[in-house]
């Protein structure tokens, strides 16, 4: 059995979860139709596997947009707090550089294993326009190369009704910091 493919039963269960979330959160995807999204998902079982990985880590993936130029639906992790993939340093280089108390993994590699990417700062801010997220947690976001080359990484959260971007050493990790993913289907 292909490790990155869901069974028919798993697929149907996930589609039901996604459909219910889609219908409950119309503000995130006005003018989009579930039937078209579902048809697209069924054409891409590898993307269903990735959405399931997002769901299993309590990311609560939902459609947040559609790119007409590429004919792709865009899913973000929309859980109120950072998904249950936390205590991760930013990337492999940062993980490798830790001398002691290495975390289990890093955000970039974990996202790659799941078949997703971490949100950019722009995408994170777009998400915050759809609701209030990470009011108690924080999420790593894609770090610009010049910052990363100097050993840093950036993360975001929402406090005081404002979205903030901060910096930290890329090798740092905290129980309340994870990452949010994006998947294009």
C-alpha cells in the first residue's frame, strides 16, 4: 500500500470533515463552491494525504482562496492556536547546530514530510484578516534568506488585537510555537 495515499474510507471521512468546515466558515472562501473543490481534491489523492496530515495534527485545514491563473484552491491551517506540531526549531541547519536538548524535528522538514509549506508572513497576515489566530501560541513563518543566513528566523502571533512579527535564533524552540501550513490543490 502506498504510504502517502488514503484508503477510500479515509478519503470519504476527510471530505466530510472538510465540507462541514467549509460550510461553517464561509467568510474564508466567499464565492467558492464545495462541489468544484471536492472534484479537484478527488483528482489529487496525494493532496488528500497532505490535508489528512494537517487534520491529524489538529491544523483544521480550510479553503482560504482560489488562484484563477494556476487553477488551484489554497488551504491554510485554520485552527485557533498553532497546530499540534510544536517544539520545533526552524530548519535542519538550526536543528543540526544545537549542541544540547535537540527538539524532535524542525518546522521546514516536518512541513516537507507532510507535503505542505509553512506560511509566509504575507499569508499569515492574510489568515489573520479572516479571524483571530494564535492568541496564546505563535507560528514560525518563512524567513527571508538574509535573516536566515545570519542565524535568525521569524515567527508571528496575535496579541492585543494586532498581528506581530518577531525574530528569534532559528535554533530556538518553544512548547507554544509551531507552524501553520499552506497546500495548493
